[in-house]
C-alpha cells in the first residue's frame, strides 16, 4: 500500500523558454549526488490542472490519458501499468496533489533514481506556478533566461521535435512568448533566475548559488565527473536538439545570433521585447539605419497578421489530443 502521509515531495521545477540552455543547466546540476533531474515533461501541471476531481478509477484513467498524450512524457519510459498499480494501492479517493506526488515517486523509481534526493523537474510550467505552490508551498522554481534574440535565432533554425516544422519563425509570437515568461517569474520570492550568458562565463558561482537556493545539503554537493546519466534519460527524438549535453561549456555560444540575424529582424525583436531585454541587462542596439527600421516595422506588421493562422494551427493540433485541448482551454480561462 502506498503511504501518502509523507506530504509534498522534495521537488523543484526548472523553468525555461525553448533553446535557452535549460538542458545544459539540467545536466550540470544532475552531476551532483544530492540532485535528481527528470527530463522535460508537464506531468505535474497536467494532473493539477485536470478539469475534473479524481473521484473514480475511470476519471483517473482520463488523467493518465492526458499525461501520456504528451510525447515528452512518453519518452521517459514509465510504464502506464506502474502508475495504475500505484494508484490502486491507495485506499479511498485521492486528491490531485497526492496523485502528482505518487506519480513523481513512480517516475523516479522507473528511472532507478532515489526519491530521498532533491528532485528537479524540467518543466515550462509558468502558468501552473501558483497552482503548484498552493498545494506545495515549499516548492521552488529555477528559471533560466537567455537573450531573447539568441532564443529566436535558435528557434528559427531548429525544427519542432514532433511536428517537424520550424519551431518558430514568427518574430511577434517569439518575442511575446519570451517576454511573457520573463514577466511571470518577476518578483517571486520562490524563484531564482539565472542568465544563460552568466552561466557560460562564471559557471561555478552560478551553480553554487543554485545549490544554496535549493538547500542541497553539503553531503549532496559531491560532483560526479560526467553527466552521462542525464543524457541517457533524454528521449530519443529529442537528442538531436541536445547534442552538446556532456560537452564542455563554450562561452562563445551566446553571441552567434549577432552575426546570423538580419538587422531588420533584430530591430523588430528589440522593439517588441525591449522591456524584458532591459530588465535582464541585455544591451540594446542603438543605431539602426532607416531602411532596417522601416523593414523591421513591415516584419512586425506581417507577422502580427499571421498570428491568427499560427494559433489556429496549434489549436487544430491540440484537437487531435483531447486532454491537451482541455488543459489549454482551462489555462486560457485562468489568465
């Protein structure tokens, strides 16, 4: 029988925008003996935001349908039967936070990881932070930020893992998403934000600040020489996007965007995300020629007009996965 009296798990979340260096940070932290890092998934958010109370096995199966609708969770390799058997071992009804804690323990067990260590889950659960903290007040969030222009440069060069199309070439959508996530974590005492660029330049002090923030005990700060364990946990379809995991950190990675993004596109992004960029100390380009400013404004108008079609495509994709659609609607109503 599963004992739910242990309370909330010793868990934190790694928040990120895609292509911001979150996998690099996760692999660096996974080297420490006192930390488990679970690769990218939104299991906890999907459970806590599920629109129905869990009053029967039938509804619990719907929750599991929602969890396994996420390709990233599928690639963790956790048998569905393991989650169901853990649920069946609980007497009576189970609350959503208890089910989420139960599932975290089963994920750790399936991966051969110790639940006694501090668990860091890589999850872009920005819109679920308040719900998670409501149920688990001691939860902490580690947030990695990268210059939004560098993020956009990487997004438009890489393809989506599962739709096999460019991740995001719309400068308006990219700037809006990046800045919104930056603002969602601003002013929170339960969140530590690190800049990707600072980690590249001063890795040891940054990692030390994370260990302090997560309150990892001294005995859990013994570093393991390699991070092969975390690299092996990354899903097979995601490994092409994370080929640098386990390699030496290279500071020159952070500046490639300056030579790869056209000036007009740089101007457009800077105008759209100026407040967020300045908030995190990213330098503004002061001198754009008139043709770049003019072309940049045309790009903003063009990509703004394309936004409804982009969101319609995302919605149609979600309709193929009913669990995803219900969660999207609930999150939109909560804003």
